């Protein structure tokens, strides 16, 4: 396989992208990131991080259990596959899932940013700039409260 996604015979293979995150308290900002990632790939895999990962990273469990977060994501038209993971490893993404691009989000809570994708080769990462966010004051307050707890953890 050549680096441009072609198979060397004039036929190009589908470009598989991946977005990883917790996706807790799902909101329009998550949809925005996923739709933009899908526009840059032929197939989009979403790696939903486990409750244990969130506990270690945030010092608290997600509000919504892993199974429910995965079920929400499975129902989005822009998502082709959902996998539950304990962390994001380059060799698993590229070898097992065939991912060519890992999308990092800036400014979207619950979706991994570049600084959280340690171990992923920089050449695989595409950064999506900040997009829409939730305008719900109740949702924002819950997210901000969780983020303030995680900064202490």
C-alpha cells in the first residue's frame, strides 16, 4: 500500500478515520466534531473510552454509562462503527481497525485532543479546530463542574 491510500493499481481504498473520546453528556459539539471528521474520511470509527479511563483521567465516572454512550453514537448517520476501548493505541487502530487518520478536537469536551493522543504518531493525527458547542446552561454547568473536578485530580 502506498502512503496516499492507493493500492498501487489505480484503485484507492476507503480512507478510515477515527475519533476517540468519552462522549459523556452527548451534545451538539460532539455531533459537529463527528460530522466534520466524517467529511474527511470514507469510513468513520468512533472509539468510546471506558468508564475506567474516565475515572483515571477525570477522577470521576461519566454521568452516562459506557453502553448507553456507545448506543447513542451507533445511531448517528455519520458514524460507521463504534468500539469500546480502555485506551487509544496506534498499533491497534492501524492494524486491527485499518485507521489512517486519528482526528483530534480542540475545545470539545469529551473528545480527545492532540495532548491526549500520546503514543499516536503525529503523521496520523488531523486536528479539527473548535466548532459548535452546547448552549444549554444546565449542560454547560455539569460539564464545567466535571472539568473543575478533573483539574484537581
